[in-house]
C-alpha cells in the first residue's frame, strides 16, 4: 500500500492531495490493483478507512502488508486484519538513513546497509540482521547521534520481516517497488495535465492506467514457493 500525491482543483484553489493505492498479489500469483481512493492527506486513520472498504468488498485475509514508514499503520493493520505481519519498505529506510549523514559518507553507509538487509540467503535470520543493525548503529553513531539513537529501537525490526519468508521472494517483498513503479505511471499521465479538475477525473485516469498494466496479468516467478503466503 502507498499514496501518490496529485494536484487537483477544489474550492477554486489547487493543492496536492493523497490518492491511496492498494496493490495485491492474488492467490494465483498475479498482481491486481484492489482500489484507488482519495483523501486530502495520508494518515494511518485514512488507511483504516480504506481497509474497511476493502473488507466490505470481500478481502478476507492478508498474508503480508508492505508499506512505507507512516506512523501508526502497524496498529491499524492489527485492528483491521489481525495477525497480519508488516514489512516496512527498506528502500524508504535507506533514503532516510542517507539524510542523516554527510554526502561523502553515503557510499560507505549504503554498503553497510546492504550488509544488514541481505536477501536470498537461506541461513540469514532476523536475529542476525538485528545484530548487524546494532553493530552498524554503534559504528556510525560515533559520528552521528541521530543514528546512535536508532540502535535499540525495536520498531526497526519491521524492516526485517521479509526474512521470515522464502529466500526466493525476499527481494520482491522487502520494498514497495512494485507500487512505486505504478505510482510513477500515475504521475506521468497526470503531470501532462498540470492540475486535474477534480478528484473524479484523477480516479478515472488512474483507474485506466491500472487496468492497462499488462505486466499485472502475468504470474510472478516463484512467488507461490513460500507456503506461509501461498499454502497448498
């Protein structure tokens, strides 16, 4: 799940508003946009309303929720879809981490982050990743207090949820890249129109883009290998 922000006219003024997008992997292993919804701002409460709408339309169970770092989302997911694990987007985390260091240190920090957030290794566990995270925070915390303060923040374990799943799919589920690419398509078609006349026009245009996404018709390779998400 993610939001894309698009400028629309409302009350004789133009402002950027949030359009909530829910993208799913179905039981058949294909991707499908479940819905696009508009609210002026993104919030955990807003996502709660969206989840209620999806439940009313028939979504019964979510195997894994992948999202960015919006505060309070974990609580809302627990209320609306009890027992659903949350994977926070590692790409968003890396961007936030790079903002905490000088430009000349970004390459070295990127290397250390790759070492923490490994994918595709069958013997690499959350416990090992957490230990590497703490070691990394100790190292960089000597020069950057903002990183030192992250060392024991258990919220960051939500970025490591992907390690509970089959190595073959970890690179697919540890970021929101699928939905980010879709959002780029949304921005491309709306940017050509400067500001949209109303929310209905945006929803119509975004819906058309989503339905025309032919790549979503193909089953993802190896996605059903993980029996936690796709039991026989």
